[in-house]
């Protein structure tokens, strides 16, 4: 590769990152406290450092330079000079090559070694000591890319929120064992884009695929030491690059091809993103990127003791989303994925951190307001996981208008109700009608509640009805990891059983839960494989299992699983067919004298409205919910034109006779679904 030392120009401080302009490459790196930045050029495979160039200019806290002879494909990294003063939050060490926060692609993998740390492991002074060995041979490298791509006639589906059904899955886990996916692309973006996969997802009727993290991430050393990996991927270090482990071609266009094919099928692509922490850990962690570029700016430090990190994530550090340049990094990343990669939205891991200001969570915090006013991001789907482990971390219902939120209150209530717990009827009524007690404010709509019963974190649906306790021994932590509070019920046997009575009960409970989910107001999310009856063998924390515990066993689907997937398809058909199941207006239960209707009526088994005494009775487990299709459906004061639906739910262990109320606007009720008789369902 040519040497560029004598062909360096001043360049520009914007845009940040390495940008190919058709003639050369501009390099720009933000750092408040650095004293010098060196750009390192490597061989194509990243194994040899070929050149080291000092960036000549420093403008508005950005170091920059321009290489007129550079081209896409050049492999690079940085060495950043500055004070090594951990007691005051500074950990500069130019012996440690660091990654570009704006890198669009990476070459190679992280090779864990003590050399990656800015201090000397085992030194009496700990992280206050200094290590002068070169970390570059152990680091992945950044790669300059040409982002040009021909999208052709591709158009984003732009599925309305009230019609959205999320389907949470994993790039590798969904395709690794599929018999119709070629071996060469299993577990990759190309594999997910194969006709067999897209046709199946489309046949379900879901509208939006939500992918577990695909940003470039690293595997934790403690997992590799146990022959495990960070399978879920919540350990991002490259916020602009699709992780190459999921690429069969090594090209970012493979990700774009996948998105284009999903869009051609009318399916949205949502990314699970991790902007709350990085794999650099606390003061004892490695120097990979931000820690060596400007530690004190990128991370939250303990006030008055800046050697140590705020740990609201449980992962050792916390990204500082109160700093303008950190907000810029994250919003630039989000816009890149929307504008260049054409994704349709994001689910934010531990999202409370995104709105955590110095005094606590604030829905009008800097980052949340930045996104809210952004003309690109405000039009995408934004979903918060509204909690973290910090003080005041639980914030369900408190995010800004325009955001949807994972609703764990829905999950817990539905699980507990169908398990047979007492006294759950009043809260269940609220959860089924959109959790207005949490979200009905500031003009937010019922879709703001993302309803789910299972997710990647916890039991899958089959295990929820098959295990009373977790079985996480494979994780190598003596079954201590993962929650013990699962609200699960094994129906009479722990784990697999040949008892047909127990199997039938389990299958009915699955149908009960799926029907509850898809007939509730709000935005439903299905965990991929639940509709097939997949199992994780009782493991409720499969974050480190890159094997059959997480890979869908397509050829091992049982007869019960085949029946369940058909049942799920038909439930989704009904949800789509009847708008009253996905209203954009809140149910109030109040009489509308102008229209002469109640939008929702709660009924007891005798067919009358549920009395107050029944709501207070902890043994009440049967309820009728009548959605009146004539109710006002929008702000316009006119009658609705939808059908009236009656949902009857019963978690009592025996049959409960229920007297049907007088039909509304018709002669008789028509039965569409009976979870006791799954074959009866009528689309």
C-alpha cells in the first residue's frame, strides 16, 4: 500500500469519521482533551501498520486531515495523545490503538490480551499504572467504505402504528438451522433475506421484524474463557457498522440487500440498539475506543472521584448522553441507519439512561428532545426499554410523546392471570385496553404500549408453560444468573413430558396468552419461534448460548407447534380485519350520551355489568370485555362503523358458564375463536 505521509491536507472538521468524497478521504475525530491525534494506516487485513500520520488541524474540538490519495477499502485506526491522569478522569495512552467511533466497517476481531489495557495488569498501583505496549496487533481495525448503493424502486413500508405487529428475532438464530437456507448464508443477513425466510414471516402477518443488536460488538473475555460468547450482542463498540460476523460476503451491501427484500415484502426492519454502555467497562476495563479518545467526555464519572465510573447499566460504565457531542454521535448513528441503511426504527436498550440528566430522568432531556425535533428520526419508530438499574430507573409510561415503550406491567399481569394468581382481574382489564393508566397523557395513543408476554430475555412461551424454575446451568454460573421471578407454571410436570393431559393444558395456555396478546389494545410483540412451540430447555438467560438453545429447530417442530402457528396466523388475521382491536382512541368505559353507546363494557358471567364487588373479589377470574364498534373512533363526534366484539376470558381451573349479552345491532353472536377448540377459529 502506498505511503500517504507527504500527501496530507488540512481537511474539514465535518462530517466526523472517515468520509470518501469521490476524490479522497477526510478524517475527523472529536476530542476535547487530546493534545495530538495520529492516524494509523494498516495493511488490508489489519495485521501490519504501514504509516502513521499526524492529523494537522484542530477546529472546534475536532482533529482533522485529508488524504487525497486514499480510497475506500483503506484500513485504519487512531492513536490519541493526552494526559494519563486517571484520578481526574483522563486515560489517554497512544500505545493503545483506538477505533473510530464513526467507523462504517471493521476488519478483524478483538483478541483479548493484557496488552489491550491502558494500565499494567497486576501492578501494585492498579489502573493508576501505565502500560506502554502496542495494542494494535490485538485490535480490530476500521475500514473506509463507499456508501453508494442502488436502492432502485425500494420504498419503506411505513406501517401505521396501530397496524404494527413486532416480531423479535436474531439474525443467526432464526436462519442457522433452516433447511431451505443455503449452508453458505445460514446465520447471516443474506440468510435472513432468502425467500423461504421472508415468505414465512410474511405468512404470519407480522409487520415489523425487530432484530437483536447488529451493531459491531465484541465478546466478553469472561465468556470466551468459558467457551461461550455474547450471543445477544448487547456489547456494541461500533455504532455505524453492521457486525461482520453476520455477513456472508463481508460487505455492508449485504445488510442493505436484506432491508430491501424485507421492504419489498412490506415488512419493516427495526434494530435493537445499545447506546447506554460500551465493552470498555469500568476503570479496570480495556482501552478500545472512547476511553482512549476522551474518557471524561464520553462516560459519566463519579462526581468528585473521576477515577471511577457511574454504573447505571450494570455493565461497568454509562455513556454520557448529557454531553452535546455524545448526543451528536448517537443521533448521527441513528440517522445513518435510517438514511443510508433504510431501517425503519429502533428499540433502545436500557433507555432510561438516554433521558437521565444530572438530577434524574427527564422526558425533556437533551437526547430525547434532540430526537423529538429531528426531521428524520421523529418519523421513525422509536421504542424504549424504559428502565435501568440506576436510581429512579423504572420509567414505564414516562417517555416523551412519539415514543412507544416496552410494557413489562402487561407481561407480568398476563402471565400471572393465566397462571391463576388471585386478584389480577382489575389490572388485567387495564392492560388489555392499552394501559391507559400509564400512557393516556400528552396526546399519546394506545400504540405507545408495546405489549409482550415473552422476549429474548426470559422464558420463551413454551418454557413459560413447562417450567416452574429456570435451568441455566449451561451458562456456567451455577444457575445464579437470570431472574427467579418468572410467573411461570409447568402444568404438572417440570420440563418435557409424555403426559397428553399436561401437553393439552400447556397448549391451551399458549393459545390463551397469544389470543390475549393479539386482542389487546396497544402494539403486540411476538418472540420469534413462540408460534412454533420452540424451547430453550428452561434457560431464561440464553445471552451466551450460540447453539441449539437459541437456534430455531425448523425440522423439529411438533404437531402441536404446527397447529399453534396456524392458530397464530388466524389471530393476526382477525386483528387486522377488525379495527376495534387496535384503536387509536382510548377506551374510557363512559357512556356517550350523544351516540348512546359505551365504548367498552365489562361483563360478569351472569351477563350483567361487572359490579364493584366482583372487581374487589380476589377469586374473580372470569370476565367479559365488549368493544362496541359504534363508539366514537376519532376526535370527530360521529359513530364508529366497526363490528362489536365480545372477549370472554377465564383463568379458573374449571368451566364457568357465561350468559351472553344481547347482541348489538344484530340477531346473534358469531363465534370466531375458542382456545378450547383451536380448530374452530374463523378468519
